[in-house]
C-alpha cells in the first residue's frame, strides 16, 4: 500500500506548485500575504517593579558574558511576591536597613528600596546572580549594594548593620534549614528586629518553622495566597 504523505511534506510535483501559485494569484496580490509575527514581551511589571524576561537583550548579554547561576538563582521566584504582598499591607519604616539573603535577582530588596526608601544590601552564595540584581536595581532606579556571601558567613558582628532580614525561596535543601536556623540565632543576638522568610512550603522549611516556634516566643507562620500578578501560595516565617 502506498504511504500517505505527511501534512508537513514539502510539495515536489510541478502540478502542486502550480496549484499553490494559482491560489496565491487568486488573492489579487502578487506576493503571498505576510504572516503577522507576534513578538514576546521582554519585560513585565509586578508590584510596581520592572522585571526583565529571559529574552531581554541585557539578560541575554549577561548570559553570553558567562553569568550562569548555579544554585537556582537563574530567574526571579514567586515566593518573593508573598513577602511583597505582606509588606504592602504591613509597611516598613522609611530608611530601614534591609538585608536580603539568597537574593538571586534581588527584586525583594529592590521592592523595599523603591517603596520604603530602605537601605538595602543583598547577599548570595552565587556571585553570578549579582549582575542581574544590579541590572534590575538600575532599571528600577534604586541603589542596592550586594556581595557574594553564604548564610554561614554572616557573622553576628556583620548582622548588627541591619534592622530587617528578608529571604524568599531559600530553604530547599536539608542543610539550608540548619544554616538558616543558626543565622536567625545570630541575627537575634545582633539585635535584628525582624526576619521574614517565604517558601512554597518544602520540608526543610517546615523543619525550620517548627524549630523556630519551639525556640522563640515571637514567631508567626502565615499561610498566604496570591492571584495577581501570578498565582502563588506559600508560607511566611516571621521571627521578631
Ligand atoms: C530559588 S533561588 C531564590 C532567589 C531569590 N530569593 C528569588 O526569590 O527570586 C535560591 C537562591 O539562594 C542562593 N543560595 C543558596 N544557598 C545559599 C547559601 N548557603 N548562602 C547564600 N545564598 C544561597 C542561591 O544562589 C539562589 O540565588
């Protein structure tokens, strides 16, 4: 039995080519109608922040230059929105000193700088994410400093420089739970007034919240949902 041609097959016989040519000439135009090309947006706006998409020329340039994130800091994660939503309803004091830990692209810190004139520093174990933070700080017209550091490297002395610590989606491996529990201990010793960590509720985060609830008096675990700008849900761990 002869095989049926696939629908994507390129027409090869003269007869088929002629039929196509006739069809085109029947449209009344000498050239084939141009297909409308939809271009993908290169940025989006959420919580008043401009966030660049992966097809934006500057994101593509940073990738070409070799800034490839290695610990999941390759994009902006939705848990940050849960903290932004909380801060929108529970505004910070102006000029507060904020440390964003595991900052990735740093949009949570940038939100604090934009909305509360906060003095913001971001740290991340992966130095390759920091140029993306600086790019977003620039396009959102705020000044945010940053350096490559791990949670473990933040000493009590260093933490004395901050009033608030925020971190989104930073507790996804078992060892992170322990590192963050110890960091919260040092932060409290250093006099940091509030620590807020958000997560889509993975088991290392549940372990962290349970340990904090057991050890500290002023601990809140809030369940939060968002419909806009994206569907997101998770929990906030708030230690005061
Ligand atoms: C899932 S990403 C979240 C990034 C950002 N917070 C967000 O919400 O878009 C986790 C980030 O934590 C950083 N990270 C992982 N382990 C770390 C550690 N021990 N100390 C500091 N940063 C760490 C990673 O490099 C990555 O940027």
